[in-house]
């Protein structure tokens, strides 16, 4: 499961989302528990790559969060979950729970494998 936060320094709503919804203890715990990979897509200086991606997702503006749910090998990919504009902590938690955990557990390193 991957969460991509499209944001910019000049975006006041993005900063509000960060303070009131994204950087919250319950959200951090859910991300950790579900092994979600958070990615920041910084749009401060505009980017043609981000412009193209936003357009492909049916958006031209930020803030924009998209969660790509994990899927098990051999199973179809699930639809991304999109959160636009101002969001609440409860909306983000619900979307993360809907997405579920990343499909693959992190690798286990045994003491015998260490150099």
C-alpha cells in the first residue's frame, strides 16, 4: 500500500491537511501498522511529471492524496483511493483502513545472514 501526498509550499490547504489530518499520531500508527509506504510529491516548483499524473487521475489541482492499495501476487490490482482538497483525520484513517496493509511482510533477517 502506497500513499502519495501531492503538496506544495505555497498551498495553505496542503499545510492545513498536514497539521490536522496527515501528521497525527493515529495516522502515523496506522501507516506503521499496515506498512504503508508514504511518498511526498512536491509540487512547489511545478513539475510536468506531476501535472501529467494529476491529469491521469482526473485532477489538475492540489492538495491531492492518492492511496494505492496493496494487492496479492496473482490478484487484480485494486482501484486507487483518492482524497481531494481539505481532508480530515477520520477521512484519511478510513481510506487507509479501506486500503488495508501492504501485501508483503517486510523481510526477516536472521542472525546467521548478517556479515
